[in-house]
């Protein structure tokens, strides 16, 4: 036990001495959470649409007012002698509403009045949102503001995030990304450095066994991870307006386990690859790319093609993201999260044993 | 000017360029790392990052258990947006399933659903969506409303609701219905990879360019051979030009490879001119090399250069509109993207490839890209010379 803590203490001395490393763990994650957390979102609330009114009547102006009243779209003026598609260059308009002549006459006659809505489809998701919003506006307009006469009415309830704020989705996701990147980065660097500078030989000749040596390192970087999470959680609460709903204990346990898991991952990488440059690349791949792409950070996992989707089951970030989102948004507590906690701990132990497997004999490789 | 071009391409520079090329040839890993990871990333990002809302798991709690309620469920699950995941007996079970993520949406049909319909009154069903993912929830809400509205119209025209029709005719005598004809330009199938892949391409040009440039620039210093170069009669700008040329050449190969990948694998259309995209990509690569060289001048080892790029890359990548629409960013961040080469590249690539716009409409973005390239390259050359001097 004493040897483990001595090892941990030694790691801390080294981390505190390295200013670049400290900035990596304490400053950069906050920056990333602030930038990515609010920038990486798909839900666009104010989209410009251009309107060309060839009828120019009371009815058509009333109709355009229905679009003006929406807070998802805003109307940009566009000269009627220019092609509406030109506004799509440089995103001055995302869609064009074209009201043909005789719109008012058709409306007053009680016949159907066609209106064209051209959507810039180059960004498929935004196009979908614009079209959906326009259809909703039209539906409300056709109902005429009076009593809804549709035979079946869908009463839609948006659970867990009634304001449909995408920050509340991406904030926790980026929190997990930051947690998956920096502690393992430092851990792998510290471990690979010992291999590179051959100080590992001093460890080999000392009387510390491999398990204790590795555990000492892992404990140090687990603590680093926990320390990193605290300012991040504060930022989530203040800037992103998220607070714990329900029982926070699954989240707290998962955070400790996840810090252990990523620290073990870093130590394992460093033990397997005694080169700092290569170790950074592996951590960037495992910590950043896999977690960013395959854990449901921005885009739902269900959208990943099935040939690749199975990989996401092996990405540790996927389980932690679920627990974090549950703690901040759903609040369903232990029943839905205990298994994920177990998986995180299990994956961490696998990394630990893999690292131990390479270190076990404490001998210079022939 | 003529004097300068003559100096640049004199024998000394040619010899130095040859030296850099043979170094690259000897170290196959550099060439490999220039081609393989970008290709893999393009493939992975393009196929994984998909925002399509399809096949959401729908749970049903049907208290009505009538042909009418079963028809509603069938209509909902017939659409591509939802698929039936299971029936639940109580609202507790349904909300548990949503909380556990087993289903993403739930529909609750009340016990008097069929009776209300037959009496000609408005029947309401509750539609619950897990809105944690705001984007999916927004689109799913639109789908659900649309499906139910169409279903309602079908009911009305089939005459099931006599009273309702009366209501309706009274309503429509006042004004006709607006018929919105939506058409999606440039991407009628709404393939989301077209957007992602064009953005990722710009991202790769900058990030890969900077990564490789930083590694190459730092290597000579790490090995200590930089002094030998300085002792040679070549001037510092000649050394830099010689260092950049083979990198630029290889990165251009990577870009060509990526463009053909976009064409063959993702079927991104190519409505505009190839030269526009290639020119913009070349400018992007040069700015990337500029960023990398700049980073390299501040660092002493390859490890430090890589770590420093962690400070540069995430902001550059996230404020670029490459993966997500620009308008989704907070307002105070949006102007920052104007200072991001990836943003301008994205506008050019999408404008040219998807929309077929030419240089006449895209020139402001070209100008911006050119300005960045000039500033970044000269800044890095200046830093580099200062360090060598």
C-alpha cells in the first residue's frame, strides 16, 4: 500500500512540474466544453427564409405574417427580380417561399392555393427542420386560428428537455469527450516517457511489483480525472444551466469509475507503446475519434450503419455518456444506470490487466 | 518580382527540394500517414455522422383496443420515421421504457378514443418524445404531427365523421386551404453525408496539413541537423520553400484522393467546376501548412508540437460549420467563423459541388481564403526565419 501511494505521489510531483500538462488538464477541457458544447449542435432556431410575393395582396401579406410570427424562421426581404436560389449562396436564405399571383383569389374562392417552398437541401438536416417548421406554420394557418377541427389531435409531450435546447444534449456529451481525452493523454505520456527515457529500468530493479507500480500510476491519473471533472461540472451547471435531476449518486460513482477507466486506458497505451509521439496518436484515436464518432455524442448511435454500429459497444464513452445524460436530464437513477457503471468498471479492469500483462515480468524486452 | 521567381527556382532550391523528397521517400511512414488516416477518417465520418431521423422505436399504450386505435398505430408505424417496438399495459411501464432508452417515443391512446371519433368529436392522443436530443425530437415531432394530420384528413374524407365534415365545410367557405409544395433543391434525397463529407474534407486539409507540417519542421531541429542546413549557402526562405514543396505536393495527392472518394463512395455530385474546388483545397492545404509551421516554431519536440495542436485544432474545427450548421452556434460565436479558413472552404466546396455556383458568386470566400493563406504562411516564415537567425 505504501509503495502504491509513493508512486502516486511521485506522479503528482511530475505533473505539477509540467506546465503544459497542467494547462492540458485544467484549462483546455473548459475551453473545449465552452466552445464545442455550444457550437456542436444541429438544432437551428433562427433560420433565414426569403419571400417572393407575386400576388401582393392582403391575403398574401397576412400569410407571410404567419411566417414572420414564427420564432424558428425569420423572413428576409429579397427583390422579386432576382432568382431566389441566389440567396442560398452564402446562406443568406435557407429556403424561399414563393407566392404566385392569384393567391388571394384562390383563397377567397375557397379553392386550394398552391404556394411553392424551395429549400436549400445541401445541409440535409437543416433542410428537414426548415421544411418541418414551414409545414407546421401552414397547418396552423389553414386551421384559421379558430378551433382545431382535425378529427385526431396529437398532444405532444417533450420529456426531459421541453425547451428543446440542444445545449443540454451536447453539453454533457462534450463533457464526456473532455474526460475521455485528457487524463489518458497525460497517463500515456507519463508512461511512454518512462519507456522512452529508460527510467523504467529503475522501476524494474526496485522492489515494487508491477501491479503496485501500475496501480500507483492509475490512481494518480484517476485523481487527475476527478480533479478535471469538478470545474467542468461547475461549468455545466452555470453556463449550460444543467443541474442534477434525481439521485446524483450513479453519476458520482460513474465519474470515479470512468476516471479509473480512462486512466487505465492511458497507462495501458503507454505501457504497450513506449514512444510518446505514437502514444499521443493512439490516445487521440481512442479518446477522441472513437468517443466523438461512435458514442452518440452528436448524432444518434441508431444512425450508424449496422456494419459499424457494433464497434460502439466497445467504446467506453458510450456508457458514460448515457449515465451523464441520465443524471442531468432524465433522472431515472440506479435502475437504468447500474449496468453501465459495471461495464465502465469492467472495461477499466481489462485495460489494467492488459497493461499488467505487458509489464508483468518487469524485464527489458529482448 | 522576376528576380524573386528566378531566385526561388534556382539550382539551390531545386537541390533542397530534391533532398526533402528523398527524405520522404526513405521514410515511408510519412507518405503513409499522409494518405491512410485522412481516407479512413473521411470514410468513417461520412458514414457515421448521420442526422437522419428514421426508425425511432415507438412504444404503444393502447387503452382503446379498437380497430380505430389499431389503425392509428398502423399508420404511425407504417411511416419510415417510427417502428413499433412494443405494447405497454400501463403508463408506468411506458415511462419506464422511455427512461431506460428502450423506446424513444410513446403514444398513449385513451380508452374513449374510438367512441369520441364516432361521436364526431375531436379525439386526442398523447405522443411522448424523449427530447434529450433536441434535433431528433424536433424532427420526430414534425413527423408525428404530419402523420396524424394526414390520418385525420383520411378519416374525414372517408366520411367516418359526419359532424366533422359539416364543421369543415363551414370553415372552408371562409377561406381556401394553402397547399405548400415543398421541394428540396440540390439534394432532393436529403442525403446527409453530402454535407458532412464536404465539411470534413476542409477539416482534413487544415488539420492534416498542420499536423504533418509541424512534425516535419520539428524533426530537423530534434535531430540537430538544422545547423547543417544553416551552414549551407541556402537562405532561410529557400530552406522553408524547399520544406513546404514536397509536403504540399503530397497533401495535394491526398486531396485528390479524397475528392475521388467523395465522388465514388458518397456519390457527392460535382455540378461546379473541378478547378474551383481544387484551388480552394490547395489554399486550405497551404494555410494548414502555415499553422503547422507556426506551431513548430514554438515547440522543441514532436511531442510538444502534437500537444500544442490540441489547443489549436478543437476551436478551429468546432467553429467552422464543417459538421454542424453555422446558425446553430451562439450568436457571439458566429462572427468568429469568418476568421476560419475551414468555414470559407466549406462554403466554396458546397457551393461548387452541390449548387454548381461558379467563381462569380464565390469570390468573396476565395479572397478570404487567399488572405488567410498569405497571412499564415508569411507569419510562419517570419517566425521560422527569426528562430533560425
